[in-house]
């Protein structure tokens, strides 16, 4: 009789363990978790240093639809004039119309309520990324001459326009 109970307890414990494992698996890896909209890739990458006119691209894991209103799908601070377009149903692209100012940090935010799947799934929260344009830097330095009191004259070239009075 003791062997029968031990066997019964073992079978019940094994069944409960399997049930808990199945529920956990279904919760974390089931169909609902795959239906949550998320950004799979942001290019050029969060905290990237970018060229003067970068192309920003977001790739989503599911097809995306936007609301019919005229609001852009994302917000950029400080504001940048540019073109938003969809490449297919999963790739959002932003192209600035002019060069961005140097040494400036930009924050790009996709509010969760602006994008959703055809089934109605939206981002779990806002998607925030930052980019920075490259800073002003010295490109070349060369000797331009020597003054009469043996002081050197240096010619300094920067990677961007500068006001001479600001450098002196």
C-alpha cells in the first residue's frame, strides 16, 4: 500500500510540474508574446555619432499601420525638417532635408500610441533613441610662416565653418 501511494504522489507531482512548465512556456513564448509590436533594429543605433545628413531607419517585428492623422510617426528634439516614409510595412525611414548642425544631440521618440499592427497591437511603451552629430574638430594644422620676432604662424583647418574670432 505504501508503494502505491508513493507512486501516486510521484505521478501527481510530475503532472503538476509539467502543467506549471507548460503554462510558463505558453506565457513567455506563446502566440501572444510574438504579437507584441517592437522595434527590432534602429539604424544607425542608439547613441551613434552620425554624418551631417543621416538616414534614420526603424525595423519592426510585425506589419505596422499608422493613424490617418497627419502627425509624423515619431518626434525628434530639437526639431528637424525632413521626410518620413515607409519602406514596405515594417521599415520606417526618416531623411532630413538639410544637414544637421554639428555637435548636437538629438532625441528621437516613437510614442506607443502612434503605431500599431492591423490587429491592434502597439508598442509596449515609447521607443527612445539618441543620436549625435560629429563635433567640430581640427582637420589639419600647418606652418604658414614665421614672423620677424621668430613667432610661428599656424594655419588651422577645421571640419566645419568657424568664426575666426571664436578660435583666436
